[in-house]
């Protein structure tokens, strides 16, 4: 209830504490905040990253048959968190940053093999942009495009040329 002796102050009683809210204290609208990658799913239902924090040099490695991925993200800016907006880009797939959106996930489907870097940033209701967070992942090539497959193809091709050459001489 508002304190009649002090304007702009409210005391809020909780089960285990009392909170004093002073409306006169200025808000810190330019306070920095991170953007977090919460979790990553492949093929719609398999959790491969649960937000525990990858080291910057770590890369998620996915088999070649995993071509769809969902990345969930969030921003701990709690003044009307429903108004937080996000912007993202997948290097190796997108050429520029997306438009600002309130959706907290992004789906990518039909990705080919290669290395990708997902970057996301957020903006709170005060139009202050949070830090950019990155997640790097690699989709391995299918077995028929691996280096050992190419060696096999070269050996088979060489054997075929040698067979044709020997047949021509006989």
C-alpha cells in the first residue's frame, strides 16, 4: 500500500520479505544485458544444447542427416519482457541481419553440409541493444563426399584407366 508520508513509495509484502518500491528512483535504461541462446533442437525434437554455455572455440558437430535445427533465445531484460525484440543472422546461410521480431526462436531447414555461425542480439523496451551471442555449428558432409570416399573414387578411377590401358595393349 502507498505510504501516506512519502510520495511515490510503495511497500509490497511477500511471504518471506517486504519490498520497497520507490517510483522516484530513475530507471537504468542504458544498462547492458546479454542475449542468451537457451537451447538447440535438431529434427524438431532432439535437444543437443541446453544453454549450459559453450566455450567460444567449441563447435557443435552434427551428422549429415541433421538438416533442420531450431535455436531458442532470450534476453534477461525484465521491464516488460514481452516487448523485447530480436534480430538474428546465420553466417553461411543469410546475407544480412533479419528484421527485428518478438519471436524467441528461429528454425532453419534444408541446411547443406558446412560450418555455420548463428548470431542473435536483442533490444529492450528502452531501445537499448544487448550484446550479440554466437553459436557455431558444423554439419558434416555425407559419407559419399568425405575425404576417404574421394580417395576410394580416385583409386577406382585409376584402376579403371589401368584396366582399359592394359586391355588396349593386349
